[in-house]
């Protein structure tokens, strides 16, 4: 009996200590809790952003609760509701869709919990946005194709996950450039959902439909770009077709080095992840913060790939 009582006293003392240090942390701003919901941990670039958030959180003494929305806006809203119930200090969301993920922003703000969109946007306005201007990336990629083709030829465009901000804006940027070159024809455009295997299958179908008519492919991310390169190589057409994609993941940088991928557009995962956490900390501590942090894209070709490939 005495042992049980002693055990209980120790447990009570321990729990009291936990509560005390937790409240001290909150008041001094040392231990903040940030709930993070990511679009898809099957996507290499998204994983890179998540890893950088983890690094920055560790450095700043922030506790992260990271979950995978698995491309489901519905699941993402439920995850944000769970963060609200857990009373996290700040929520960081990598939105699945522009429209369908918007209720998550509305719910967080109604619960008086700041929410930051990272990498991708929603119709509903969050407390802050940290990412890049995806319209710019589409312009850079299509401009490169236009210049390489001398303003004349047939182009195919692979879309990302339809309805996601990056897909909408990268298409917008690419079409802006296409309008400037009336002799550049968009032969076909279709989604491969940011996925390498799906893009390879789509490219195989396009090769059957258009064959030697194809002069260039704009893939809205590197995963799809790599799938297109593989299908074109297998068909013996890669040397005749320009392929450009976006993100500058390690595989793509190696492909640019080897000359199989003509160019990629560097999107800075390190800065997006780090600045999302830095912004979360500023908001939680009541400090001044930027409502929109835009990190520039950069074209990567054989000439400058050494700067980006580690």
C-alpha cells in the first residue's frame, strides 16, 4: 500500500512538473506547437519542404505534429479540425486544392488559430502565405521551350493534380507565353497527377498519337518530366524532343547534368520550409511578420546545373 501511495505521489509530482514547464514554455514562447498537414508525402518535393520544416523547428525549439493529407482535401480539413481540437498554437497547411481545402483556413481562423499556407494556395485568405509564384515558373519553362524551338513547333503539356494552385498557375504562366508565339502549337494537354509512372504511361499514349510531330514537352513537375524522358528514350525519340519540368529535385538535376532532361526550374524547398516555421513562430509570439513571402524560381540548364546539384 505504502509503495502504491509513494508511486502516486511521484506521478502527481511528475505531472505537476510537466504542466508547470509546459505553461512556462508557453508564456516564455519557448515551446510552441505547430500542426502541419502536407499535400502528399509520396511527392519528393513536398517531402523536401517537410524535412526543412522539421530542421527549422528543431533549431527554434518548436514541436511539430506533421500529418499526410494523401491528396485528399476532405482529409486535410479533418486534420485541421483535429489540430483545432488539440489547441495547437499555429497550423501550417500545404493545400491539396485551391477551393476544396479552403474550409480548413476558415475553420482555423474562426477558432482564432493562425494558419499559414505553404507552397500552395487556397481561395480563402490565410494568416500568411510562404511559397513561390507558380505563374512565374510556367512562364520560365515555356519561354525556354519557345526560345529553343525558335518560336515554332508542337508542344505537349502535362498537368499536375487538377484544381491544385500549382497546376492552375503553371498552366496560366505557360499559356501566357504560348500566346506570344503564334507558331507554337499546343498539341495536347492532360493530367498525370504529379506522378512519374502516370506521366510515363501518358507520354507513351502521346507518342502513339503524335509520334514525330512532338517537338517539346512541358511537364508541370520533375516527377512527370522524368516519366516523359523515360518514355521518349524508350521510343528512341528523346534526342528530337525538348523536355522541361519544374522543382529541381535531385533526379532532375542529375538528368540535366546527363543531358536527358533539357531544363528544370528550381523551386527552393529549403527556404519554403524554413520560412514557414519562422513565420509561424513570429505570429505565435505576436511579432511583426510578412503576410506573403515569395521565393523566386530559377531556370536550371546544363550551363548552371553545378550550382544546384550537390
